[in-house]
C-alpha cells in the first residue's frame, strides 16, 4: 500500500462546557460542598441518597428533607486507572471507587488516591480530601484517601463555575466535557478527503443503481453493493432543506442569525450539511442555487472545512420536483 492509498487517521477532541442550573436540591449539595459539608436527601423509604436526588427513585415523589452525612466512608467497589486521562481528578494513577459515606445508604463515584492498586480493597475505609479552594462543585471533593495512610501530592485546581456575587449561593455550575479519540477513515473516505486537499469534490457511484454519494459511503445504502466507481463533482448545487440559527451558544464563531443547510451538489444523490452565507438569512430558500466559497489555498487540509461556506450563485431556483426525492 502506497502512502497515497493509506487510510487517514487523526486525533479528534470533541468538547464543550456543560452548563446547568442546580435548583434547590443539587443547590443544597454544591453549596454545602463549598462549606466542606456533604448533604444527602432522605427518600420516602427512609434511605439517604448521596448525592441527593430530586425525586424519589421508588415513588417519584419530590424530596426535600436534607441530611448531613460524614466525610468518611467505605469503598463498595473499585477499578484501578493506571494511565489517567486529561481532565480526570488526578494526574497520577488512582482508583475510581463507589464510596458509601457514613450516614448514607447509597454510594457516590469518586477518585481514591491510594498510590498503588495493592493499597485498594473493597471494604476499606476512606476519608475526603478537600480541594485547597472550594467553589461549589463536585470537585470541591478533590478525592478520597485511605484512612491512616498519608498520601501527598498536588490535586488539580477546581473547575470554573458561573460568576456570582460574593456570598451569594451557587445557582449555576459549569463542567467541562471532553472526548478524545483516534479516528480512522476508510480508504474511500481517505481518497475523498485527499481530493478536498486538492480542491476537488470526489464522490462514489453505485454500479447497480448509479446513485452518487458524497461523502463516499463505501457501499450503497439502497443496494448494499460496494461503491467503487469514483466521480468528480462540481462545487455547485442546490439547497434542499435548511435551518436558520437564531440562538447563540458557546463557541459560536458567527453572529446569529445565519443558515445551516443541506447542499445537494450537481450530480450527487445525497446532500451534506454546510454553512450558507452571502445573503440575508431570510432570503435562503429550498431550491436556491449555491456555490462553494473556498478558503485561501494555504489554509487547506484534508477536510471539508476547506470550504468556508456556500453562497448564492444568482441562478434561477431549481424546481421542487427536481430534488423532492433527495429530502
């Protein structure tokens, strides 16, 4: 296999800051953590749930009787993490464990800083190690440590929380969420991505029904046969369906309103999602003819992001009947 035929592979990092309001139940829990206290809630059967739940898991009744529990507890089960990932509670090897705190009837998942796997066992007693600065977040509990065992070492700083006035209770928490993995694509997709690096739109045709797919599928969804015939397509097409984005969100690079649309390239039988600019959002319509607006050549890679957006060509709209079966 030559370098040109070798499937492409690259690391992917998908992430966002999960932001939520805490409400009265979780609000009591996180604000207690800020004061280095741990609260659970009593269920209708008398059990104490830690962390607290808003509704009883048996009867679904709303719960509001809070109970302060201890900062020591018992390990019910555990799993050793030899190579911690970014964003985990500790940067050195540790154990994920289910810990039932004294006074609680349910267990909470957290890290145990034990130093080595032979120092962890089911039934062992542990205590909370608090973060140096508590802010009103689950990571105010930096980790648990075995009772009577000295474990030194720094712990990560607590994550940010939404801004609040000094002294006010925490009402919103922000938790960064990230997924990192190595993504490898098929040989057909690799040729498609390499073609994008040359400014070409490369699809694949089914030899049975002759439908053209871009990006390539490897096999025809209609007939199930391999799509081995490659087809160069133009960078012009029509809008089949679209959405006007009016709501701002974290990481947004374009000020709303703007349009995300499915673009059906001329000669293709499947549309793909992309950005439409070059006209007012309320002027975009089904059947509108568009053309790719490519980024400067020096910014190209093996990605569909080489096309910055699609924009109107000014040509007459395509009749609905011509793309109705591509919706």
